[in-house]
């Protein structure tokens, strides 16, 4: 997998068991707020291999394993 960085366009390759919002007070949401193949932009990096990604439904924290670069 290519290295991700802030500003990259990415797509969701599989759904996590739940998603966490990237708000100042994060909340857990069911995974069906996102769909596999959905495209977003990386906003920032978080410890533990997490990325803040902006999708049309909002910004979420996702692990690297759920993302791939969108060519």
C-alpha cells in the first residue's frame, strides 16, 4: 500500500465494525453511514494509524487498513 498523507484522495475499501466521528467530541456511529467505495479527502493524521477523512456525510476517523489511494 502506498503511503497516505494529508490532502490525498482516498476510497473506503471495507467497512469497520463502527465509525467514529472526527468531531471535537467524537461519537460512535453504525458503519452504514458510509459505503464501500466511497471517496473522501484526508484531513489529518491521528496516533495509532488513524486518519481524519472528510466524506460527504461528514468527517470520520478511520484506520489505514480501511483506506486506499484513489487514483
